C-alpha cells in the first residue's frame, strides 16, 4: 500500500516511525515549511521532516495546499492512502478523497470527545482520568469522521500536556499499524460518531494562563498541568509574574485566604498557596 504521510510536530514522529518499522511503503512525507526557532531565529525543520530525510523519503513542504498544482503533484505519486497526524492544516475535500482508501487520521482523544486542535491539553484541564487515541476516516468536518479503532490511556496525576503527549504518540503509532492490518483484512468496519456526545477542544490562548486562587487546588493543578508547556500558567506576586510548574495538592487544609503563601519548602524549590478548597504546592 503506497502511503503519503502528513505530519509536523514531535507528536507525529512515533506514528511515522511505527509505519517504517512495520515495513510500510511511505512514498512521501508532507509537512509544514521550516520555521524560525530560538533566539537566533534560525530556520529549523519540523521533527517529521528530519525522520523522513533520515530514511531518504521525499519531503514536500507546500506553502499552499488548496491549488490544482499541488493536487496534481500528489495524484502523480499514486497514493493508496493518506495518513494524517497533527499536520496543522485543514485538508480540502479533493485531497482527502484522492486515494482509493481515502485518508485516515490519528487523533489524540477518544472521539467524539475533544474534537479540535488541543485534545490532550483539554483532557487534563478538565480533570479527566482517562483519554486515548482514535484512528478515524477523515471527512471535511472538524474530527467528525467515522471511527475505525480506539486505544485507551490513563492520565496520571502528575501528567502535563507534554508528558501525556509523549506517552500517547507511541500508542498512536501502535494503533495506526493495527488499523492498517485490519483494513487490509477488511476487518475494520467504520463506526459513526455520536454527535450528541461531542465536546470541543479549541486552541489554547494566553488569556487562559492567569490563576484564580478561589478555585479548588485540584482544578488549579489541572490548569497548570494542561497549560504546560504552553502558554504556562502564571500568577502575580507583587509586581512579579511567576510561571507555575509541578503542582501537587497538599494533604493539609489551607487555613488562609485564597492566594496566600502558607508554606515555603526551599529544599524542594516550591511553595504552598491557599486556594478556595485546599492548599496547592507549586514550583
């Protein structure tokens, strides 16, 4: 099966690696253009591009994907299937429907929960104890396609968006390979999503970063972890803005007004802050 893989960030690397390790024929990789990075603003390639080049796979980095020329370029590669993992752009219908087997996607939630761009972050922010990955048949909607396969994953109490993504990406790779095997065997019937159960996971924004200490310690912990590594939760101490990391709900009650520093642990480089319900230790 001739596969074209579309992906960009680190999250998309393990699924591509899984395809290659399984011996799949990846005829091209499509990824975002190189972007300036770091203090020197030096152009840096997407992580997926680096893996593709290491395996001598042709890489396409189009600035526009909604042109007849790009569609013709992809058609000339004669793909049987497109695989999309965090590519970062909405694909037009003619591209989705070009291959005989259509286009499948690895999505970081148990759909129909958390449709959208930030499913991993929102699962943590909302205090969920479980999430997972969905392999779905893509259509032109926002993560509304038929479900092919799902795998569950526990959310740990100390998981950040970064750590959960790091555990989820290899699971996505395994699920993707399993799905391809079942597709070949014609043993993977698609299942319609229940739209009445759908929830959304919109992009994060910087306005979500400030902490309201009147909320519970657990809710604030979820906020801090879900916003790590971006945009990072913050609070003001006098005229200083502090970024908050590694939250832990303390066993002791706060016994002070919300936002009050109730303890200092210099050996652990963290403080305890009273909340609307309980005390939260933060670094």
